[in-house]
C-alpha cells in the first residue's frame, strides 16, 4: 500500500491560513526555506515584520516531545544563550490547523560561520559549553536518547527489510554493517560510563547562523528538531573537518572555549568515529523512510541505485578502520 505524501495538503493558502489562525495578519509574502524533514516558510506580516512558520512532519514527534524541544530553547534563551525559541502566542508555542502542527518563530538573519577561524571555533565552544551546562540540569522525559539501538541496530534492520539494498550487494552490506556496529559498541565500552545530557543533537554548520551585530554578534543556534539526550561530544564532532591533524587543532580551539563553562570528559573522544558511524547508518535509513515524500526522490535521485550502496559499503569499511585507531586528541 502506497503511503500518502505527508505534506500533500499543505498548500500555500493553507500555510497562510494556519499563521492567521493564531492571530497574525499575513501580507501574502511567502518563501519556502530549505528543509526536508519539516516544511518551513518565511512569512510576511501586515505590520512589515517577517516570521518563520515550521510545520512538523506528521507522526514523527509526540506533542510532548515537541514541547520539550520548545522548553529547552526557551531555557537557553532566558540565560542569554543565542537560540531562537518559538513565539508564545496566547500562551502556547505549538499550534494546529487543518491537521498540521506548527510553531511560529521570529526571523533570525545571519550567515554561515567560518569554522576555519580559530576565534570562531573558540566562541562556538564557549556557547556549546553554556548550552550543555543548561542541558545537564534536568533530563528529557519525552525525547529519546542517542544510542546504538536507535541509531544503529534498528536502522540496520529497517534497511534490510526495506527492499532498497540490491540483492547482489546485501550480503556484503549486511556483513560490513555488523562489523561496524561491533566497532561502535567497543568504542562505547572504551569510553565507559559517560554522562548524558540534553543536546542540540544536530550541531553542524547549517544549523548555526553567524551575525556581526556588535556585542550581540556571534553564533545563533537554530533547529533543535533533532534535540535528544546523549554524550556532549555529539555536539562537537560535527564542527570538525579535514584530516586528523587539522581536526585535532580545531578540537583544541573548541575545547578551550568549551571548558571555560563546563568540564569536558576526554573519554568521550573514543566516541567521535563511533557517533559518525551511527549517523551514516541512520542517514541511509532516514532517506529510505521518507521515500514516499516526493521531496526525497527529487533531492536524492542516486539513493535508489547500486552505486549508492557500493559507496556505503566502502564508507563503513573506512569507519571500521578509524574506530580501531587511537582517539582524536586536541592540540
């Protein structure tokens, strides 16, 4: 049975109707912003302001999980940490219209951060240290944890049952992913009993907007949609790029800023390549799960090809080798 496209009924008129249903008056301006998981629109208001309306993917998160995300960003914002929490309208941040749940955010401008600059990395580290200090105060109740089962084993099983992996490549893929998950488990064993806390969860360059507004300039952290519990290093490793010496220098800059506000447990460095491996596995399953959404075949036409799975086999073999090496150390 073919699944219904999740946003088939989210027409431009319905987007504007939803925003106006919470008391905002639109002027007709509407711009679709880049987002695959949700649908996000920049909306012009009659008073000249612009807001961002985010329509949540149906059936992905419970209301309680979405409200936990909102509450976390509000806690951060209240402590002058530059996040962009949703607007509270009539005392509510989560709204519903015509079967779609949505939130309205203030528009936040900015550009991509320049992670090749040491000062930028140190400033990122300082703010991440502050975010994690707040994240450690209390746990999530409704949002999940980042673990081997949910990011590795369950996606593996889903992909094996999905029919996407070509039959001639399935034995090789199945073998290498099992080896990779063994490497992930061993990395977690080496790290030991590390602390878990509330995270951004998806802290990469695309989710940071950089501004140059004098004293308020610097990073603004957006899109906490993937926020979950996990080790602190999950929010650090995606800021690193290049070969091992380059990443060691970058990590050193980040931690110099980070540890001004929160101690970092260096045992978590055993998890860097393990977390990267889990993200790669989860990413393939994410695309497969969303294939019934017309946006995904259009954006990832190479996914449903043998070449994609051949590349994933090679990628996982590389990760197995990296997980067997000594962990990255900051310089």
